[in-house]
C-alpha cells in the first residue's frame, strides 16, 4: 500500500511541476485587418495581443509605435494568403523592446514558451520593411515575394 501511495504521489508531483509556466500573460486579442487605409498612426501596447489577418500595411505618412513587451501574431498562410506586417515606403515603425520586455512577432498558434517545433516555422509572412533604396533591378522597381504585383503600396 505504501508503494502504491508513493507512486501516486510521485506521479502527481511530476504532473504538477513538470509543466513550464510561460512568462507571458494572455491579453485581449485584437484582430488587425487592412482595408486599404493601413494601420494609421497608432500605438500598439501590452494590453492587447495583435492578430494580423492578411497583409497589414503601415502606409506612407503613418507611424506604428509598438511598446516593449507587446506580442504580434500572424495568422497562418503563405504567398498571397500570408499574414504580415508591411511597412511601406514612407511609413515608419518605432519598436524598441528590452531584454526584460521584448517585442514578439510570431505565428498565431505559438504558446510563447519556446516549444514551437521546427516543422511549424514559416507559417506566416513576418515583418517586411520597404525602404527607398534603389534595387538591383531594371528601373529600380521589383516585386516583393508574397505581395501581389498589383499592390500599389
């Protein structure tokens, strides 16, 4: 009986204390879609988790400020169905994370515990910053992978 009790206690102890606790609190989720007007000049803060639904642009003349500790997640998709944050030419992003409060860009399903398997990487488009530098292409213009050629921004 003592062996059974000891075994049950040991297994219970393992279940209770083997789970890792995430350093990140779950916050209110805000879905971010772009209807052509871009993000506007806004600040994203730690009170929300921002879910990118498709390509979300910071347009020319707009500034997106992201506070330290903010989490931005992209819905899964590839090619023209990818979710990504795109800073267009003339748009600005101000994002200064800290070692204690990093700004995290990740896929929607990430549990933020560092346990996303390698096979699950590459599921969203990421952060794309388009500058004004010329390209090594005829005419200095080219397409960006994953963004439709017809996209004017």
